C-alpha cells in the first residue's frame, strides 16, 4: 500500500459520503491564499469530529489549535445555534483568517477565538467543556491534556490529533514526537480518564489520534 492509494481512498470516501460543501471549500481556498500551512484536518476527519461531538451531545467545546478554522466550523456546526466553541490560536494572522472563515460559514456567532499561547489562555478558562479537541504544537501535548481534564467533567471527550507521527512515537524522534510520548506517559495509569489511540492512514499520511473520556477518577 502506498500514500497514493491512501489519498485515492480518502477522495473516494469523501465523494461517496460527504455532500459538496461550498463553505469548507472556501475555507481551504482562503487558507491557501493567505499562505497558511496546509495542515487542516481532512474532510473525512472534520466530519468525524462533527459526528463525535454530536454523539457526545456536546454544547460547549474547547479547541486548542485553530489554524484557519476548518475543524472549528465542523465543531461549531455540531453544537448548534445554542452552543459555544472556544478555540485557542497562537498566531494572530491565522486567527484573522479563521474569523473570516467562520463568518463565511455562518457560525461566527457561536465561536470565541482566543489569541495567544494556549498555555497562557487555558488557565483563564472556566469549564466544564463537553469535548476538547487538541491539534496544535505537539511539544506541550501533556500539558494540554492536563488542562483538558481540569476543564472537563465526567463524560467529557478528549481528542488529540497527530499522535503517531509516521510511527516515530514508538521509537522516539524530534521534540514533537517526544512531547507526544510524554503525553502517553502521563495518560498511562491516570485514573481520571479512560483512553485509547488509533493509527490512521489517508490524505494526511500515516498518523493517528488519542480518544479519551474523563471519568473523574
């Protein structure tokens, strides 16, 4: 199996299951024109997040890592008009693009974009959140998960993206890999959460995600 096969299958799944979405297509176009890195979740991953949030009945969601707002829009759609998404973005230029994308998708009224280092922003937030999506600098994954647990409640869903790092998580690697390994070490035996992780392949390459539920410990 090759990456071209993964890409082809992702395209097939997207065409087979996801309706055309002008708002999300426009997001990718704006992000590209603004020079943002092409590291958004894929369309199928974005819809997975939306469905997971709907299954959880989430009405208040925390996202750590906004980029251009692609995943933010899917999460905002999940919470509905009476819900709220708080999303943390380090880069002011990325946040500006994200706000334009949120307006274009018609969900800006239910999203609060917090600009600055997430480790500065998170201590100022008050929970509980029903779902937390972590997709930002991997070096601080352990700290982000700790904040997610603190800001959660029994039943809060936590998703951490990009945790397999093309398999390097098993052997060690750069600071992003080591940050992710510290997160796994912190999760191991933590009685406050039940957690698992899955490997994935697709348009985003070979990676994976952690899925955890806060139990209260």
